[in-house]
C-alpha cells in the first residue's frame, strides 16, 4: 500500500464539487454518480493518469449505487478516494463503500435535517419575533446555517482523506455523537420562545387578536403533537386554508 | 404582470429550486429567504418576510430525508413572496391567498422533483455502459444534465405559478368576504400550530427536553405579554 499526497488544488476542486453531489440524484443509483463526479479530480492521480485503465476502473466503481446524507457524503468521497489512490483491493473498497452508506445517512439526517436546520430556522423566526428587519433575519439564518454546513463538508473531506478506510472512528467521536443531543436541547428551548413571538409579530395587532392566535397555536400544537405521523400538519393546513379561501370568496 | 416583470422572479425561483436538493443546498431555498427575496424584487421585502415567516413555520413540519417525498419550498417561497407583494400586503385575504398559492406550488413542485428524478434515472440507464466503463464524459455529463434540468424545472414552475397566480390572487382579494384581521390571524395561527406540534415531536422524541420546550414557551409568552 502506497501513501499518496493529494495536492491542495485537487482537494479544493473536490470540495467544491461536493456542493453539487446530489445533482444527478435518482431512484436507480441515488447519490452514486455524484460520488464518482466528486472523486474524479483526485482519481486523475492514479498511475496512468486521466483516462488510464486504473482511473477508469476506479471511476466506474465510485459511480455505482450509493446513499448518504449529502453533507456527510464528503466523508465517503475523501475516504473512498484515498482507498483508490492507495490501490486497496477493489473487493475491499466495495465492502467498505457498502458499510459506509448507512451510518453516513442516519448520522447526517439526525444532525442536519432534524437538528441544525430547524434550529437555525427557529433562530431566524426568533429574530423576527423580537423585531428584526428582513435583512437581519435572512442574513442571520444564512450565515449561521452555512457556517455549520460549509464546515461539516470541509471536516468530512478532511477526515476522509486523512483516515481512508479507518474513517469509521471519526464518526464515533464524542462531538458527532453528542451534538444532536445538544442541538435538541437548544432547539426545544428556542422553539418555545420563537414560535409565540413570531406569531405575535406576524399578527401585528396585539391585544385580543394576538391572544386568540397564540391560544390557537397552543391548542392546535398540542393536538398535532399527538398525531404520530410526521409531515401531516402542512397537509392539514392546506386543507383548512382551502376551506377558508373558498368560504371567503364564495360567501 | 408582464413577462419582463415575471422573469427576475422566475430566475430567483430557478436558483432556489436548484438549491433545494441539487446545488449548493445553502438553504437559500428556505421560504424565509426565498419569499423575502421574492417580495424584495417587487419592492416589498417586509411583505415577503411576513409570508416567508408563515411558510417557514409550515416548512418546519417537513424534512428532506433521502428518497422520501416532500414539498419543494424553494419555488413555493419565491412564488408566495411575489404573489403577496403584488396583491398588496394590506389587502384583506392577501396573506391567506398567498399562503394557499404557495402550498399548492410546494405540492406540485414536490411532484415535479419526483418526475425529474425519474428522468435522470432514465438518462442514467441509457449511459450505464459508458459509466460502467469509467467514462469521465458520461459521469460528468449525467451530473450536468441533472443540474441543468433542475434549474429549468424551477424556472418553468415559478414562471407558470406566478403568471397564473398573480391575476387569480388579485381577483380573489377583490371579492374576499372575511375581515383582514380574522383571515390573517387564522393563517398565522394555523402555521404556528403546525410548527409547534411538529417541533415538539422532533425535539422531544426519546429525549428529556420537553421541560426545556415548556420553559422556552414561558419565556416566549412572557415576552409577548410584555409587548
């Protein structure tokens, strides 16, 4: 096994391509082609260079079926690329690839889609609730969210490149294991603050109307929280909104 | 609205639609961003922000998990911001109609993503032999095809949604039969209830964070009372 140095520019291009890793997401190979697309610049370093036999075999291998959270796909791209450059046995790479997919999907979903994204969204809603301007609310959301987003992609690629097939250890670091728990706590506290304040400012009148709207939020929230299915609330909202619109137009 | 007025909104919708899944997922596709920007293009960022807040509360009910089907909020947010700003933020029914149009757009746009993924899958099947042979051209080509198709999807959807919804919304607001106070409070209260229920489920499931949620609620309600 040979140790390979990946030049800075190749790492940079790979990292930039990671932002488009889901560009060809489809039901056949999911993220697979995106992994090949991101790994491709580094695979040019294989003996024989761009278009060589080893390059083509590695690119084909990396473009097959794969699933992961898009941000943590960076870990897979880094680790798999390093394994290819070290010319690890292809059968071992295939097994490693299969083993990586599950954890990268579940850790990412929990950390980002169920944690970081709603937390940043609540931060923006809270800023609106306490009187923030349009520019402040939008800038706060985009900056805070993307500090986490960009850092996660950069960290993922770095640990992937540096640890190769040993990368599983990095996924069990205390920071990654405990973060969702801390985010849940912050999110729960912020949700309680942000939702009523945002509703109060949005209603914009104060007094009884605001009190009735916030009362409706509390009662409706309790009812909806008891429905076990997720994503049922927005459908219900569309149904109720349709009735309000129809009534107001036809009345 | 003329084509030249709709064009910048459709371009913004294309960028937000692309951001939602394909590139760069920086969350400019969140309704609080897209709707504010959509309203700002028509000269009313504050109207855009208001409908953006309503849609953001509703969007908290959905998570873009892997292959699951979900509404697409990028084009919907831009459409909502543009519709609300164009009907006039102070008009009775404006918020309700804009929220309704946005939710329908989010639903249709979500279905269009399913079609897009099937289209990319069909293209992947056609080029499978080349990809299996390690052709750089085939791999990069499929990626660029997906990105371009998604950009076009967002553009066409926003163009059609705004072109159809703005005159329709203006007509509906003209004959709106409910007081503005009631319809606005109903829409905002509904969105808040959806967000509250969903956030409780997500943040307190399997953890002991319910008391933090309740503590936050006490702080939030206290702030509202002081206001």
